[in-house]
C-alpha cells in the first residue's frame, strides 16, 4: 500500500497488531494494519464503530492501556524512527510536540478542575520551556487563532463553562500549540451540530495549511472525509480492506463493504435515491469468522471467501483492495 510519492512518507505504519487480553479471550483490535501518511496530507480512516480506527490511532501514540491492551508486532516509523522502540520519556517528547491528537469528547479530555489557561499553559511550559508569562501570551494567541472570542477572559474559565464547540476549539488549539507535524483527529465533530461541525472542519483545514501539518482524520462521516481527505483507508474488524484516492473511493468503490458504507449514507446513496443498510454487525473480535472477515455480511460472498483470507491486490494505479473479487 504505497502512497505513490517518491519521497519517504512522514509516517509509515507496517503490519501493526494490537491485542486486548480479557477473561473473554484474546481479541485482535488491530490486525496487520499498514498505512502511509505524507507530509501536509490529510488521510481519512473510515469504518463502523468497533472496526479498530481509534485503537490504531492510540497505538501510533503508544497510548494503549497495558493491560489489557498490548501492541504485539509491527513498526510505526515517524521520520524513519520506530516509535515502538523509543523509551516512554522519548515518547512523551513526541506526543504533543511532533504528533498531537484531538479526542472524540473534549469534556472528558480536558481536566475539569483546571482553567483553560492553566491546561494550555502547561503545554508551552512542558514542550517549549516557556515562562508563565510567555505561556499566557501564547495561550491567548492560540485561542485567538481558533476564533474563540475574548480569549483574555476565556483563559480563566473552566471546561464546563464552555459550549461543546468552544471546548473542541480549545482542544484544537492545544493540539496545534507546538506546531506538530502530525495531527490525529479522532471523530473531532461527533457531538456537535451540523453548523458547528462545518465550522470546526474549516478551522482544522485552515490551520493545517498555516502550520504545514499532516492530518490523520478518523471518522464514520463520509461527507466530512470527502471534503477533507486526499486519500481514504477503509477499515473493517481490525483490518484495512481498501485504500484509494478520495475521488476513487466515492466514484468507483471496489470492496463490497466500501460500497455498503456509501449506500447506507445520504452522501453515498444519491444515485440509488434510497438508503441501504449493511446486514448484520461487525464481528466480535474474540470470535472472528474464518476466511474474509466480511463474508457473513457480503452480498457477493463466494466459497473461497469462507475459507481463505484474501491478499492485497493492486486494482488500479490509485487503489488497492483486500477482496477475492479482484484476485488475479
């Protein structure tokens, strides 16, 4: 799964496997995931809840709780350095400084007992060695950049005193505070209404250009992905099943699961003029089916799909797919 560029990707994830060990058994939340992220690129990761999108993101930053989670194999190369081989002290320097993350729920990510100014100021003091006065000035500057009105007053407020949209702007400001090379945005607009969602997306993409930041955008919202991403990865049950340019995904999806996702949303069901659901549910990670993991839900399943897991196939110059329909 190459991105098509000659220069080395900023981030390369190779055959990543992350397990969760519970009384129920061993579950592969991330099963052999590989992806590339180029400099200044926005890469979308799409799939249903439980497909492994968020666990992939947390694995990249080595934020998987151990136990019950464990990264068991693979490589995560950031500018050629394997993050899985770094010490925790080295990773603390990477997090927030070089790679930042915006989480789904800003209210649970922000500390309720500290003001916005204290929390953002800590980022500048920790990663930039700023004095308290410098940290306050930089905090006000960042809050102004994310279009929070009266930032001089807002720095004294607590998270609960802000709306959901304002809290998300604070999270974006904190994530971009040190000018990271990669921003991981995990469902950054899920809890917001449509108008605020559009504002937050526009804000992120504008700041991306200002900071020359690459974005790994995780979402189930295909409309958002179509507007923001240059390339898209489709995940199912811990595996990547299709990778292509955004235009290819929306104009000529290859994997039956990708087509099902598109037909189940208003954005993708325009041609058929009616929504179609994907039958069944994502399989339990502790009892995955044999063969292709999607075959129990697939309208085009063949006998081989039930027996063997398909290999990656380069379908076109801009797309790859894991499906027996395209095997040579």
